[in-house]
C-alpha cells in the first residue's frame, strides 16, 4: 500500500488537480447546468477503483498544515517566541506580521478560512474549508457500498475513519483560530438556493461537540499502531485521534473559551449567543479524562519518552542528556512521537534558517541564523536546580546581564575560558540543548574530535563567524534555536546536508503535561498523579522532582502545594518543554495571558557590536503590542462577510 512517507509528495501532487477542478466547477458553472459539469466524470472516476480512491485519500491528507515550515506555522511566528531580522531576506512569514501588530480584517494574515497570505493549507490557494469539502466528497463516496467495489471492507472502514479524523482536525484548526465557525457536516449541493449556501457560524461549544464526536467515531476503527512501518508511517492511528481530542477539550476548558466574560453579547444575526460565558468546571474533567485516555492508548501502542541510546562516540553525561532532549524532537519516528506528520517536513527551510555558522565549512547562505530567540525566552528556562531564575534562593541572577568567564567544569556548556553573560551559566539542561549563544557549545554528529570535547562552539559577536555581519542572514537577538536542527547536520568544505524529519505534531511529553494541567484544575490541591506526570518530563530533562526542587531551592517553597501555584509551575514547564514547537502561542492565548506576555518588549543583545562590553548590552528590538480581546481571535475577511451576511465578525474587528 502506498503511504504518506517522506517520498509521498510525488504521489500526492498529480491528484491535487482534482481539487482545482472541483473548486472551479463549484464556483463558476451555474450557467452550464444544462450540460454535464466537468467535475462529474472526475468524481465518478475517482471512486471506481481502489487505486484512484486511495489517491483521493491522499488529497484529503494533503491539506494538513505545514507546521514544519516556519513560513506556514502560525504558532511559530505570530507570538513572541521567535523573531527575525527586519530585512526578511528571502524569508518573510506572514504570521510574523501578526506578531508585529499588523493583523487586519481587509486582508488578514495567515488566513486559513479562505487561505490568503500564507493560509493553513500546503497549497497557498486553498483554505481549510476546501480541505473539509474534499473530506466530505470522500466520505460520501467511500461510505457508498456500490462504489470502489475492489476495496476490502476493513480498508474501507479504516479509510473512512482516517478522513473523519482529518475533517475533525481541519475544523479544530479553524476553531482554535476563529472561535465559532460554520460546521460543514456535508457539502451543499451545487443546485442549492443562494440562501442555503450562506451558512452561519455555530456556537463554540457546538463546534467542540461535533469535532470530538468525529474523533470518537474515528478512534473506534483506527488501528492502535501502524502495522506496515515500511509503507504506512504517517497514517492516522487511534492514539493520534485521542491525542487531538484531548487537545480540543483542553482548549475548550481553558480561560479563553470557558467563562470568558469578554464575549458576553457576542451573537449571530439571529441573536444566538456564540459563546457560553458561564464557567463550567466539568470541562476540565472532560479534558482530564481525554488526556488520560490518550496516554493509555499511546502507552499501549508502545510510545515512551525518548532517551538517547548508547553511542560509540565519547560523550559526557552532560551531552548525553542534551542529546536526549534534542533528539526527542528531531529523531525521525522515535518512540515519543505519537503523531509525526511527514506531510509537513522539518526540512532545510526550517533548519537552515535556525542553524548558526559554527564552522568555516558552513557558508553564509547555508546557515542563515534568522530564527532568533528574545532574551525573555532565554530567561524563561529554569536554573540548574529546576526552579525559575527569579526564585532560586541559592543562585543569584540579579546580575544576569553581567559578564562571566567559563571554567573547566562548565566546558560542555560554554567554551572554557570564554566570557559570556551570567544569564548563560547555571541553567537547566534544556537551556543548553535548545539554545545556541555566544560562547555556547554546539555538539553535532561530525564533531571534529568525534566527541564533545573541543567540539564546535558558537561565536556570535559581529567580528566572529556567527556574528551579525551578513545582510538579512543574521541572528537579531544573540540566541539561536539549536533544538530544531537535527544533530546529523553535516558540513564539509564541499557539501552541507540537513536531514529532514517529519514534524512532531504530538509528543508523549505534551500529553503528560496536558494531563497534569487538566487534572490539577479538577482538584483543590494537586495530588500524586499531577506530580507524577510532570515529574516524568522533568526526569528526562535531568531535573529534580517538583516537590524537592521547590522545597530545597525555591524562595517560594510551598508553591506546589496549592492549585494556583501548581498551575503556574505546569504552565512554565509547558513553555520550556515545548519551546520552539509552535505550542507557546496557542497556549498563551487559551490561558488568556496574552495581554501580559505579548505586551512586553522584544529584546536582544547588541549583536552588531564586536566587543564583549558592547555586545552584552540589552537593546529593545520591537515594542510588541497585543490588543485584548480583539487579538485573541482572527478576523474573518471583510469580503467574506460581504458575500455571506449570515457571518458575524469577531469582536473588535
């Protein structure tokens, strides 16, 4: 059987023409209704034989958003986690204009509704509603037992479940962006009256119920594991469906959508409330149960937290821990990837824009260094003791921007004898695994010493190799994203190679933290199970348990003992563990913390300077602004509302 594997693009591409034909036929053929529309033979042919129907199945898959490409990953660029140079040389994600406060209703950025300006689908022409239309066409035909007669019944049921999942996921993606959306349960006939074509937005909770019902239906049929890993990796499984259900319910239980008084009075044209603004504690119970079910399914399927295997390389325990953290994200098809999406490769486009020039073998254009991390994100990581830098009572970070020189015992983090900011010392393993910085060690497979001793070091001042000395291809803040660059990246005097990997849509660590978060909200004080699941993630990260870390090292030693304190701990743990995975932006929105988080200045080091004293001066790069409640939801394009007066614009737009 063909599959959405790393070579699937060649299998999907020819069949995308069907989508073009459908779109053209549905939008412009009413005056030709006295003849057979062009799309009729196309649809009939698509569902006569198994081979053709399978191509249409892959067409439904092809609308999965390209999260592995920062040009399309809204969560990557629309918030405050990643910044790029103003020059935008050969790289200008539309979502970054949202981060800079330029969103508008006339022609919205990252418009997944009608897919303009870098929309949700891999084809910039189409929006996710087109993907949903294709899913409905597939379901209507494959559910018909008189069609695709050479399709085995077990395959028919599995394919139907896969497309039910895809239809649910596309609705979820839109719901997360726009709030209430039209629910396209079936396609409207081409001969329908004009008023029937103009569909309304369904209330938010109704959308959640519909999406989760599709996911429940799909999960009953989907396989627990992929049996043929040689040809079917990337296909949807039961753990994936249950994981997405947990995400939907966690979003619905969160403050943005659960008891948000900002949406009182937000109604459609018929006076129906589009949000229930009364808080419902049971939504957290539903989210908790869903996350636990997803974990149990993933565990039954053999998923587990990734640990770097025994290596022939001579590596310190320090570097092995970093490799466990880094490779949990980049190692292809590893045991932690509940859902790795090969339709969205983290390929050269992402890795090249993140990679630092750490060797003279790496040319300027092959490591562009553009994905930059603001200082506040670097400050977010814990100390080596596993608590926030402003809480650690044993380490002084009051002088975090002052200079300090690395000593021998720090050589696997910072080059021995190198002077860098105090902020870069005494930090947790994820800080060093995820971030590159001036003086920081950057170990990879082709280390010149075949070990982590005397290996690559990033030198980032303007007079140095990774410095801001190339127009548009430089790091704006002085912090680089090491996490997304596969350690197999190799460089020689004649060749540079990046190993692509399927984008990890869901990791098991994410599910653990989702469950800890939802369960904590159902309790007056966290219990052993809440601690257990967050501590599983912390243990892999090389940190002490929450209870011991806060008791022994925090200036707020009882913080973990109450719901509010534990909520804060879990939220920071998510922001650290899932950093640079496109999760932070959506989490901050659903927590309704964007006014606090996205109204801070974007700052970085003075990267155009060549001396330590001048480089390590904090400078403001951009005064970010978030307007609430307007910016919590995407605007519907004004033209779409003009065409369909039944649509109600989101508040503030």
